């Protein structure tokens, strides 16, 4: 009975963090704008640079790599805002008082997830159109975007919380995040390639889910130490 | 003739070992000296 | 020096010296290896092992730091990451030299090479991160969280990413039961001795390094006050 109401309380608090983040986000549209514009300009640059090669069969195996690099770099440009903003405007202290660290992490994770999925919904169709790519296995394609986007968001949320208390946040964020995301990136590319070509994938999507789960659990375990001085 | 680095002969392995162990010895030596100095200063 | 310390140091010195001699004189060169190049194995494998041991140790010490907030565990984690990097670089360099002999190229992005270079990047970032946090308590806490995160990510780095590439030229003399490269019993003996020697050597270095870090911190605290 009490554990149930505890859980509801937890949900309410993390929901409040998520709602607060979206409210401030919609007011300034900082993260959304920087993510989307970054992704869009990279997309245009890459497509232009590839030129006719981009839509030739020659480029087919490379396109998943380019897609995930665009998503990855857009994420590193926009996602650290979730925590860096709190520290810079000194609202982190209020947030520390507002609820248990796990609820804050859940709320921030929710925000990063919705932001990442919004980014994917904006960028991926454009990418497919511009490179003339049509996945032979759309189900796997969408599942890959969802599973790998989740890992991207979960890893970014934890690392952003760490970096927010350091100097040189932007560069440091990429330096800390990229090595830990490379396994995910490699799996994402392998799965996307399989989804595009219709051949059986060399990795199972369950391995991505395992990564997501481990990073999320690790995030919930480590976040209280990162968050509370 | 191939350069010595690519032949994979005994001399090559010995040279690699010599470099590694000299380096490790220097590392330990310097660390020891630093510790000794700090302990004296304390 | 205490007699037990002296005895331990003697044992470390003896096992490593013996391993070096045996690596050259006792162990036969492995089949399918060019020339004598397989002898580098007796150093390369223990280095790689010690490096991973150090990173695991750093992760465990970090978790203990977060639990207890005892500064000693922070020193342990920092020391282990540093030594893990040194042995990791040595393992990479010896591996790469061997790759030049066997595969005719120092670096060819073999999955094993990719994962170790990533692990090294990850732990190099540990020091970058430390130096970017000014407040001492926060530095320890955040670095510990990062090194603990390493325990979560490492399995993916070493087991999943290499499997995706689908091929590796890297021999698997210890982990693989189905040996492509026959590990002859004399080779196995030398490898075992060498690994023991390197492990003991690492433990000694680690103790020294922790002492050094404690002393350095005491000095800095004194100069500040």
C-alpha cells in the first residue's frame, strides 16, 4: 500500500521535472533549435559533399554510418543542456530540494528521450529522402532508431549530469561520452545496415536493449552520487 | 634486406624487451625517488 | 625495509627475470608464427591482463569510494587507472609491433585493437575529467562515478563490438578452447609464470603509487594552509 503510493509519488515528482523541462524548453526552444539546426545543417553539408555519390549503390553501406554520426553529434550538441542549464542558472539547488535524485534522473531521462525521439522524427525522414534510401525492413529500422536512441539519451543524461559540475563542459561532454557510446554506435550502424539491405543483422537488437538496460540501471545507481554533494 | 623491426627474430624481441624494461625501471626509480623526497620533507 | 617486503620484492624480481629467460630459452616458438615473433606473447598477454585487472580494480575502488567516501579508495582508483593506462599502452605497442611482423601492418583496426584503443581513450578521459573539476570533493565523487561507469561499459567494449566486425586475426591463446594457434605446454608454463610476475609487479607499483598520491596530497594540503 505504502510502496504503491511511494511509487506514485516518485512518478509524480519525475513527471514534474519532465514537465518543467519541457515548459522552459518551449519558452526558449534552445535545445530543440540547436539540436534540429545542427542536425539539419550537418545533413545538408554531408549530402552536398557526397553529391551524386550519395545516391549511388557505392555509398549504400556508408549511409548508416553517416546517419548515426549526424544523430550522435547533434545529440552531443544539444543534450548536455538538460543539466548544464540548471547549474548555470543556479536552479540546480532548487531541483536538489524538489525530490529524490532518482526522480530527478527519471525526469531528465524522460526529457532527453523525448528530445532524442523528436530529433529522430525530424532528421531521419529528411535523411532518407535526401540520400534516396529506403529500408527493406522498416520494422527493424524503426526498432533500431528507438533502441539506439534510448541508449544515446540514457548515456547522455548521466554524462551531462557529471559534466555540468566541471569546467569546459561542451568539449568535456563529447570526450567523456564518445568512448562509452562507441559500442552502441557500432551496433546501431550494423543494425541499420541490415534494415536497409534486408539481410540478417550481425547483432541482435536484444544486445542493444541490454546496453540500454545496463546504462539506465547504472545511471539510477550512480546518479545520486553525481547529483548530491 | 628487411629492416630489423619487421623480421621477428630474436634480436627484435630482445630489443623490444630492453626498451620496455628500461622504461619500467626508470618509472619505478623516479617514483621511488619522489616518495623518498616527499617523506623527508614531511 | 621490512623483511617481508624484501622477500616479496625478491619474489617479484625472480619470477620476472626467470620469465624473461624462459621466454627466450625454454619456450619453443609457436607454429604458424613468423620467426621468433611468438615470444612477444609472454609479455604482451600479461600486460593486457594487468591492464584490465587495473581498470576493474579502479572501478571497484571507485564504488567503494562512493559508498564510504574514504579518500584512500580515491587514491586507489586514481593509481589503478594510471597504471592500467601504462600497461595498456605497453600491451598495445607490443601487439602492434607483433602485428607488423605477422600482418605486415602496425595498425589495421582489428577488433582487439579497436577495443583497447577505446578503453584507453575512456580512461584517458578520466584524467581529463579530474583536472576539469576544481572542487576536490566533487572531483573525487564525479571521477569515481565515471570509473564505476567503466565497469558497465567495458563488457560491451570488449565482447560485443569485436563480435560485430565478424573477423579477427588476433589469436586467442587463453580464452579460446578451440585453439587455432596451438599453445604448447611449455609456452603455457612460461605464460603463467610471466602473468604471475607481472601481477605481483603491478600490485607493488600500485602500493607505491597510492603512497605517492597520499604524500602528494598531504603536501598540497600543507602548502595551502
